[in-house]
């Protein structure tokens, strides 16, 4: 690898962006893929699930695959600096692994709730962190709409949303308000 490739790989795997030159950063932003450079649940799930599958495929029992994946998960989250989205993903993936050991079904909304409680207990200040809010809002959105997305969107199943759209807009605007401290609340909440 060249130095430029190494910097991109380092950013994608570890979230370290200091070695990226401004052209590369702008290129990722311009193409709408800058989120690839931030450590997220996607990274953690992909790495840990891949390791889990490899360990199971080579013939290890489930408990050994879970133990190896969990050990890697803890070390990786430590390595990337315990960001709220990384910790959320780690707790959720741990819940998935626990469900595998206990031969239970995995529920995404339960896992995200446990993750919020754990993070809130460890560091209550994260509740005010923008990345915490955006990470959890994204996962809650996926969790609530997963069934309809998996089965194809059924208009009658989605009809319950029509009366709640103003509420969703109000919640979203409230979250965005914490992102932008320079704007006044009345400018953010434009109700129609």
C-alpha cells in the first residue's frame, strides 16, 4: 500500500483521520460517503460477525465463537476510543452473541434500549452528545421500520404514520436543535 491508501485504511478501520490529506477528505464528503471513515455499528457488526462466522465455520463450538468475537469486540472498541456509536454497537452485538449462547431470538429494540441504559449509567453526559442522539435515532428508525422494509412496504401497514408525521418532525427538530447551538428554538421548530 502507498501512504495515501494506508491513511484511508487507517481511517476506515480505526477512525483515525489525521493522516488523510484535505483532498481525500473533500472527495469523501463530496461523494456523500464520509460516514465510511467514522467507526460505526456497520464497521463493528461487519468485523465481529465475520470473525464469529469464521470461528464457527472452522468447527469451534458456539460458545468459543462467541468468546472469541466478544474478546475481539472489547479490544476493538477500546482501540477506537469508546465513541458512543461504537459502544452502542458493541453492546448491541454483545446482546446478539448472548442470544446465540442462550438460543434465544435477538430483538433489536431491546438491544438498543439496553445499550442506551448501559451508556447512560457509565457516562450520563453522553445523553447530551450529538453522536449519541444521532446514532440511537438511526437505529431506532431501523428497528421500528425493519419489518416493513424486510417484507416490502405495505401502504396499509404504514398508514399509522400519517397522524404522527408532525410528531416525528418535532422530535427530529429537537434533536437537530442540540446540534446547532447558534440557532434559536423557534427557527428550528417550523410547524405547519
